[in-house]
C-alpha cells in the first residue's frame, strides 16, 4: 500500500530562501519534512506515432525542508541544498585550496539572477518559484537529480 503524500501550494515567498506553504499541523506536517516545488504546468507527453496524450509529467523547480509549522494549514520551508562551486585554475593545475577565478560552493536560493542571490528579500518576479506553485511531500530521492 502506498502512503499518500501531503500536497499543497506555495502561499508566499518570505525571503531569498524561505517559503510559506499552505500545509501545516492539520495536514500532518512536521519540521524536517521535505517538499518538492513543481512547475504548475508540467509537461504533456505524447506518443511519438499516434500523438495521443499519454499523460502529464510534473517538472520540479526545487526541494525545500520545513523548518517550522505555524498553524493548521501554514508552515515555513527553506532551501537547504548546496550548489557546488567550480575549481579555479590553481585548483586544477596545482591541486591547492587557492582559487584563481573559481567559484565557491553556495547555498541554493530562489533567485533567478545569481547577482540577486545575496538579497535578503526577494520579489515574485525575481524568483523562479511563484506563489501558487504546487508542492508535494517527498520522502525519497525521486526528485533530487532534477531540482
């Protein structure tokens, strides 16, 4: 028997790393739960020969982790993954810790433009996650390679 995953939506963008979700205590949400934020449209998959619509495949945007439950249908979730940097020339040639034109590891943010990733607050138009995007609980690694 398959366990039913908790589903909701993004209620608001709070800052560059935090979202308010429309799921909370009454839905069974607890701190530490992970949710995948999905593209609201998904991708329609058609049969290559008949062009029959086979179904829609959800497209993940990111994965967030619940940090606190604020009410019956409200929780706060945050990005938690680290995006690996790129080694600099010195790292490659000399295998040292000195970086020459390399980029350091950074914590994932919701910003579209990397130059705005240092902003504390973020507007909807500057984020790839939007108010109303669907979220679904994830317990495995089914979305880890995509988002």
